[in-house]
């Protein structure tokens, strides 16, 4: 079990310093939000910049493991919208981001992006599933995994629980398509404790990634959620993927939040 840091936590730093800080704190890599690389068109990042970013991350000891927050930039995307031009643009961005992930050395993409997947009319959910099917197939072509992220009802009205997300990816049954678990979203939206969900679903093989964050949206160890049972469930179910620290409220600041999280998690893992 390896722990990465979501780079938007320290996005105020130059990329080389993000990677250096993450490695120095003990993280095994960086999970990158594309909008931190280019606020307008990260899917069009030049090949030379892709090579440079990968080289920097690997040289600093924090290789890029995954991408997330995929559809924040460019603005106005949607996997549910019926407009043909919008749909074509969104699918093009998704396909190009998968190529970006491959070029950066990542193995996985996390599709959260709640504002870009709202179901508001008949046909919206079907279009979302079609987009996931295409993304899974495109990811498989690069040897990558594309994960549909369950997010609680306060964030989205589609794929709100792990069970719903698994039902979707099972129904699609596309190569390269899986799901994951976000501790904060699960804590705010699931009836079962997170550790029970992990024990139920990790053995199915559908859980390919985990986000570690407190339901108060701060980092692990900065709220009331207990992560010892979460880490124990992951270990005892044989989980071998990455976990990524993904707070949203960086208290008191990004670097300190990142340092506190990995220290807390490392302390929990040491006795085991």
C-alpha cells in the first residue's frame, strides 16, 4: 500500500518543489489535477512539457501516479449534456487526458468532476455511461485504469455510492474501467462504515484506488474519522493499489496539511 499526495494541496509551489516536498515528507508519488498544470487547456499540454514534468517528478522521487479532477478545465464540459458539440468536446478532452496520463507515467485516472456529471433530463444517465465506456476502452489502449469515483449526494446526483458505481461499471463491462472509494464522500453518503465497505468490495476487484480524507474535508488526522480501521481493512483485504491524500480544506496551509497527513498515516501503519 503506497500513499500519494494530490498535488493541488501544494499547487502554490512550482512543480519541482511540489515533487520535492512530497518525496521529502515520505509520499510515494503525486496524484495530479490537470488544471494545476494548465488552467485552460491541460489536455493540450505540449509533448516537451509532458516529458519535462515526468522527468522532474521521477528525479525528485515522487513520480506521477494518477490524475484526478479531470474536467475542471477547460470550462463548460459535461458527460451528461445532450448538445452534440458539447458532448464531442467533452469526449475529446477525456481521450486526450488519458493520453496525457500515459505520457506523464501515470497508471490511473479518477473521474470525479461532480459539476460536469449532473443528471437533469431523460437520457443524461445513459450519456454518462456511454462516456465511461469510451473512457474505459481508451484507457485500456494505454494500459491504464479509468475509475468512476462515487461522490455523495451533496456533490452529485449520479453514482453517489460505491454500490451504484460498481453497478454502473459492471453493466458497462469495459476494459480499463473500474471504480474507487473516497473516504470523505463515503463517510458523508454511505450507510455502512468505510472499513466495512472496503471489506465488502475490495475482494471483488472493482476498487482500484482510494482517496484518504476526513468527512470534514480536511486531511487524515484532522477530524473525527478514524483511519486505523480503514488502513487495516485495506491491508487485510489484500489491497495493493495507491491511496492518495486528498483534503479540500488545507489547514493551516497546504504543506503543513500534507506533512501532518503522511505523519499520521505512517504512524498508523508502522505497528502493523
